């Protein structure tokens, strides 16, 4: 591996890294509290907001497809505040903390200059900035992945046992944060096993593998349950198309035109190849190739033959490798490469800011603004009906308890039905006791709680009578209909309306009083005739 440069270069590099941390903080914190929570963030708040840490762990065991570590950390973070901006700050802190780790890893694998450029690319990357603004675990996966790799390199290069322990601790924490973090551990294991002449590396790798497996053993049955029961981690397009989509969003961010994504993917590939060619043959280059390609190829392969586990967010553990290879392409002495690096950095920074202002801030459904309107005009006995989980979960799990209106919130789509068994229902009851204004999750059909309904009974009830149940059995005089624009649709102007919210059908018993349109959703107020 390349020798590290002298201490003077290191001190100057750290000033650059500190500046990039500041720049990344500015880009990611702009408008941090402006977007309303969206559905995945609302799930994180629900799972982490349980009364005790034990219930957070138990909830992950029986209800969710994710392990509990992030929710435990968020559970502690929520003790200090509950605003949208504060809850998102946890991901922001983890992302900013990853920037110096990218420098240290790039410095050990390539050079000081490549490490500085890798830190710069990570600081302004639209892809990483997007997840640094979400109440989700992906910035934590990014942080732990870099920490694990840094520990491994410290152990192998310096023969320091502290590096081995750091690799072990960060690796175990990684798979307790997201199951797909195991892809990084697989890359590390494959690289370590290739050191045939260094017996201390092979022996240490075996001990690391065995101890990691033992520490993960208590959660292994739950991992198998998640692998068998869930439908994957959300691949919503043909698997081969997702390959270039991953590289496209890595360079340009989400919501861009197809040609921007294509140019971004091509640029990442070209820069990575130039970086690969500029690194001398050896363990460092071999590990970067393993780290960059193996997770992508494995997820593509699994998606082709089995469940669609591929998703750009699940590959965040390998994105630093692509950034370091791109940085290596710009870290050589020729002025052309230096200019190439500066141009790439400026382009990423511009795309990152444009991505935040043009995509993240306007597209999230404005559940907060809608609830403020409802809270100012509600009457006792009003109820809110949601046509999509996109608004149901943020409103029911975050905004409704904070409004203190006593409103009832109902989901009228079968996708809201909850499968958790007796233990899951007991956890749900505990959570509802902590937030007494909430109603059970799922569809309220014919006066029954779907949380405790069998599949046949659930389908036999008939969802098209939901509004009728509210108007006659409950005697509700006013209904608030919250209908988001289809959040996952390529046509963002399409309302997520279902046959259950059909104005003509609803008009038989109710008359529309008013309609409001917010960013990403429509709110209607109906009163019984």
C-alpha cells in the first residue's frame, strides 16, 4: 500500500477536511425542518417513540424488517427533542461525522490528496445529502461502514489490535442497524482471506468472523423471518435498470431527468475506471474493486433470481468505494486531473444544492400544513379519512398527537393492515397508551378493528362501505378527506384517490364545504346533508 505522506501534509489536509465538513453541514441543514415527515420517517418515529428501550427491541423483533439499533439510538435522541428538524439532525450528525472517516480511509488506500477529495465528494454528494436529511438509518449505515473499513485497514497496515476490535464493533453494529450491511462484511472477509502470506491476518479474520456470527446469533432467526416474509427492500423497477439508476443517483441525486441520470452514471463509471488505473496493483486496489462491485453484483443477482432486494439506499455501504475511486482519478499530479477533480466537486455541490431546493423541499406531502388547517377549523367528533398511507402514518403517528384536537384518523386502504400477531398487538396497545389520541392502525371497516381480523373476514367486510360506516353508524357530521398526490408515481400530478373516496358516491350523504391544496396533497371538508 502507499506510504502516508509527512505530518505537515496531514495537518494541512485536516484543515481542508474541516472546511468540507462545514460545507456539508450547510448543504444538508438548509431547510432541514421545512418538509413534513413522510411515511418512512413516520415509521421511524413510531418505532423509536415507544415508552421503553425494551419495547423498541421487541417491536423490531415482531413487527419490522429492520434490526433495532438505529431505533434505539433515535429513542434516546427523542428524549432531547421532538421537532422535525431535531429528529433529522441525528442523521445529519452521522453524515458529517462520516466525512473525516472518508478522508482517513481514502488516505490509507490511495493518498492524502485522494482522501481529501473523497471527503469533499462525500460532503457534497446529493445522494448522501438526501439521506442525511431523513429520519432513517442510512446515514448510520454510511458512518458504521466507514468506521469498520478504517478499523480493518488500521489492523492490517499497523498491526494494531485496536483496529481489529474497531472492525468487530463497527461491523456488528452495522448488521444490527441494517441487514444489508452484511454485504460490507462479506467484502471485508473476502479481502482478508486473500492475504495468503500473512498468517496473522488469516487467523484474525477467522476469529473476527466467528465472533461476529456469535454476536449476531440472537437476531439470526429474526433475520431469516424478515428474508422470508418481507417482499424485499423495495425494488420498484426492472433489476438491470436499477444498476445504472444507482450510479445515476450517486452522482446527480433523485428526481433528475433520465439523461442527467445517464450522464451521471457514465461519469461515475469513467472516473472510477481512471481511478482504478491510477492506483498501483496491490491490496488497496483489490479491496476497492471488491468493495465497489461485490455488493452491487450480489444485489443484482439476488434480484434476478429471487426477491427484489436491490435498492440504491441498501447499497450506501459501498458508495464510499466509488467516491474514493473517483477521487483517485483526480488526485494525480497532472493539471488535467486536478482540474477534473475541481470541476467534479463543483458540479456535485451545485447538484446537491439544486437537489435539496428543487426536489426534497417541494415534493414531500405537506401533512403539517394540512393538519394546521384542520386544527384551526375542527369540531368535536370530526374524523380524517386518508386515501393513502403516505399521509395516514405521518398524521396519525406524529402530527395528530401533537395537535391535541382529539380528532380520529382512519386509513381506508388495505395496505394499512398490520400483521404483528398477539405480541405485535400488545406492543401497539402500549404505544397507543403513550399517545392516547391515536386510533388503531389499519382500515376501520364495518365497526371492526382490522388488527385483529383474519384475512377472510377482512376481505369479506367490503371496503367500499367505509364512508357509509362513518356517516351512519358513528353519526359523523363532518369528514376531512386527505388525498396525497401519488408519491411513488412518475406522474406527480396524479392524486392517490381510491374508489372509496369517490366524490359522486360521497355526495349522496355529504356535501363538500371547502377544498385546500398544499404541496403534494389535497384536503377536502365534507359535511353531512
